[in-house]
C-alpha cells in the first residue's frame, strides 16, 4: 500500500459546500450556541471588571437573556452598580441578583431614563433640587462618564440622601 493519486475534479460530488452545510448536526448547533454564550459571558465579565469593584467569588451565568450574578461585594451600592452595569447591556433582559453584601446600607431607587430627561430633572423629581444631580452622577460612575450623556431606556441608581 502507499499513496494513490486521483483527479481532484472527477468523481462523486460529495465534498461540496452545499453538502457540508447540510450535515451540520444538532450537536454542532448546540456547541456553537454554547461557544457564543461563553463569549458573551467573557464580555459581561469585562463590563463588571471595568467597575473595579472588589467582589469575592464573582460568577456570572447567562441563559435566554437573563444574567445571574453570584458572589460577595463590600456594599449595597457596589451590588447595585454591578446589577445596573449588567442590566444596561443590550441583549440583557433581566439580572438575577444573587450577590451577598458585607456592609448593609439603604437600597437606592432605580429610574429608567425617558426621552427629554437630564440628571438635573431627575434630581429635582427625587430630591426637590436640580443641583443635586451630582449625587446621581457620582452614584452611577463609572457607568456614566459625563453627566450630560444619559440615554432613554438606561436605568440609573438614585441613592437616598442623608
């Protein structure tokens, strides 16, 4: 036995692109879907890591547009920042918050930005003073980079002022 040579263009037309596409199995589709899910989890982890919050044993899961987040964070505000950062990602329908908090503190309100809103309008609504917009801006850093750049549909933390 040894190497046999054949004419490449002759014979049964089995190895065509069309035929190759037709044999994509359910297992291949499942593996591709899992790979895509894992890639999305890496991107979501990057969103959380960008917050620079010292979370212990942070774990994310993604199923059908719902992100589940596990771990332990230093404060309630850190918890809320992680939930909002994940929830404000296109393609995420909900965040299942399973985070534990070391230091208990009052929960913030959440507000979904509407067309025509500004941080000062939101501050006036919640605090009665439009100049307290800085408290909302600070509570939503680093998600917000500029107090003048908020978008309809975005969800913001509204901390309770002392």
